[in-house]
C-alpha cells in the first residue's frame, strides 16, 4: 500500500515532458493579442510623405566633423565609417543616428525631477540640522560640546554620519542639476531634424518616441568656438541647393558618408569652415574699402557723417549676425571701426 501511494503521487516522465512543452508553446490567443502591435511596429514610413516636422524635403542636415585627408599606404586602416542603416532597427539604429553628429546629441535633463529630488534631500538635511541643534541645547555639560573626543552622545555621532552621507548625495545632485541648466538648449532646426528622422524611420514604438515633446527640458552640447551665424547660413544654403539637385555642396566623399538614405544630407564641417572664412574675409575687406570710396566722393560734411553712421551700423549688425561674440566684444570692435572711419574723414 505505501508503494502504491508513492507511485500514485508520482508523474510519469513522458507526462511531465508533455506538460512542460505545452507550457512553452504560446496559445493562439496570445499570438493574436500581440500580432497587431508587431504589425504596427513594422510599418515603414512612405516617402515623400511629409514628416511631422517638415523642413522642405530634407529630413535633416548633419554637419560632419571628419576631415577627409590623404589616405595612408595601408588600405586596411582606411576611414570607412559604418552606415547608420547597417545597425538593426530599434535602439541600436537610433543610437547610431544620434552619435553620427554632435548637434543631434539631444537628451532630456529631467529638470523638474532633479528639482524635486533636491527639495526632498534638502528637507532631510534640514531635519538633521534641527535635531543636532536640539541635542546641543539639551546638553547639560558644556564641556562635551567643546570636546569631540569625549562626547558621550551616540545620537550626535550617528547624526553626523548620516549628515555626511546625505550631504554628499545632495552636493552631487546639485552639481549635476546646475551643469544641466547651464547647458544650451538645442536649436529648433536640430530638434526638428531628429523629429523628422524619428517620424520617417520609426525606430522605436510610439510610446517610447515622445522624449522630444518637451523642448524646454532638452539639452545639447555647447557649440564650438568658431560656430556662428555664417555656419548656419551656409547650412541653410546647402539645403536649398539640395532641393535643386546640387547635393554635393559641402558633402563628404561617398565612402566617408554615414548613411545611404537619400533624405539625409551630410555636410562636411571643414568645407563649411573654409567657406565661412572666405566670406568673412570678403566682408572684412568690403567694410574697409567700400566706405573709403564712398566717403572720398562725398563733398559735404553732413552727408559724410550720415554715411559714416550707416556703415558703422551695417558693420556692427554683420558682426552680430556672423559671430557669437559677446556684447562688450562687439562694442569694442565697433568703436575701433568707427574710430578708423573718423580718422579717415578728418584727413579728407
């Protein structure tokens, strides 16, 4: 009888295997439940369907920092960057796209969440501070407040250890928060470009593609020192020329391109920098020679002063537009330019 009970409580090996296999095989209801989500995720964008943030027909403009130099003798070490499309669709491809250009390294700083955590930790420190003050007031022997080594209060020692840990966490979070709010917000064109790519390629599911919705919470890297309005102007000109079929303006070599997508326009930063310096040189020479010719041909003092004011205003406006100079730098350079013009008018 005992052996029969033991046999009755056991399962045959073949029965247990069948049950495990049945548990691993999904039912038809489960397959139907998730089929719609998979099909929705697999839908591709139909170009030239207008993206959510339409900027003409160009999805986005990337300014590459790579300079195509002379290749070495070893073909094995040629610069052959991996294409964005070679990464699997999803977070791998999205991360490759964001890493392809520094202007598109746009992330949320979670400012409100940082502030709330700081407020909570701040209040915890206030509680510790108030408790320490209360213990000090309740201390009967003043000597123990003047001698840490012989202080018998275990609670005071424990509060100091807790305060040290809380302060370290608080200071680290406060420093991160200040660094985040000091970072610049991304340009609207860059946010729209990333939005265009997300809307056009749909690398993520819809619920995880909303991190660009709050523009006030987005942060980007600081611009290079030589960045200015001239670079933005040349980038916009590259987009306009691309609409008419001239896609090779400021474009890198095909083997150095990071994408084969025809809706992505790459521009090489070194070529834009050269064009920007050439235009800056032209403006510098023009603002020195043209006023001299005009002032030399004006006979009346009043008209010379009007022309002097007009050229000075144009020079200052161009300086503000083409550079990211500070106010005192613009004021100093404008004053120097005006002084040169006044000296020239005085010698006529």
